[in-house]
C-alpha cells in the first residue's frame, strides 16, 4: 500500500521510514509533486497534524499521514509548543530557535520540558491519531551534532547524553516520534 508522509522535514522522514514496515511504500511530498506550503494554522499539535494529513488526502486523493511535533517547556506554560518550528520568527533556523529558548531560560533552574508528537493518519477519509511523549530537561549549552531542531539542548530523562549525542537508532528507541511511529506501524500491521 502507498502512503504519503506529508512532511518537508527530511530528518523526520528518515526517522519514520526506519520504523514503518517495508509492506508500505512511503512517498514524500516531492514524489507526489506537491510543493505547496501546507497550512498549519491550528492552535494545537493534534489540530495541525490533522490539518496537514487531510490537506494531502483532499487535494491529492491519497492516503496519508502527517506528524506535528512541539517542544513544551514547563516554566513557559508549554511554549513553544505548536510554534516550535518558527519560535524565533518566520524563516528562522534551528539554531535561532535554540538561542531563543536558552535566553528565555537564562537564570531559570526548572528546566523541565517534553517533546510531544502527534501523527495523524487519514485512510479512505477516516482519521486515526497516535501520540508519543518524551520528558527531559534543557541544558544551558548545546551538546552533540546529530539529529535536528532542539536536539543539542534536550537531555532525555534518565540519560546523560542529549538527543544530538545519541545515534539515530538510540534516539528512535525512546523519542516522541519513535513512540508515535511504532504505534502507527502496529496499527498498519494489524489492519
Ligand atoms: P513538517 O511540518 O514539514 O513536518 P517541520 O520541521 O515544520 O516539518 P513541525 O511543524 O512538527 O515540523 O515543527 C516542529 C519543530 O520542532 C521542528 O522544526 C523542530 O525545530 C522541532 N522538532 C521536531 N521534532 C524534533 C526532534 O525530534 N528533535 C528536536 N527538535 C524537533
């Protein structure tokens, strides 16, 4: 069965592809000639995942799933949350976003945060959602070079390495997206 993964983020694509069974042919947006700026205008992670998946289902008539992820920082009441990709402004880099978080947490001792992923799957017009959460803390400086986004400053609970110091296999085993993707894979296997 063919399934579109509605993402422009190549890191996400690689992480998820390793988990979904080979029985499914995962197509990316380029594969279906979609170069649209897919709207993400909802105010929840669940809402945005749903919006991205339905956009492809409705406009390209293909079964599809989409991931929306946010970093939720305790002392900032869950910020940046749905704004994680553009926290430092439209067109900002991963590094700009980290810089903004580090500034906001400067001098703050409670550095608890979590990543939350919601994957929305739309098959024949019906939607199913799968969630994954990982708790951790935010360091005061970057460590490691693998991964993407906020990985260099995120220390998962019970680990002494940041997500950017872990291999992609190690990150996948415990991460928000790994958990949500395994739930999706299990669902697809049992259909
Ligand atoms: P798509 O919408 O095209 O899938 P995106 O990068 O815009 O890709 P999101 O809307 O889900 O993805 O934005 C989430 C942002 O949160 C993302 O840009 C990263 O900065 C960050 N992020 C997501 N997953 C992450 C991870 O596993 N590790 C670190 N940061 C992550």
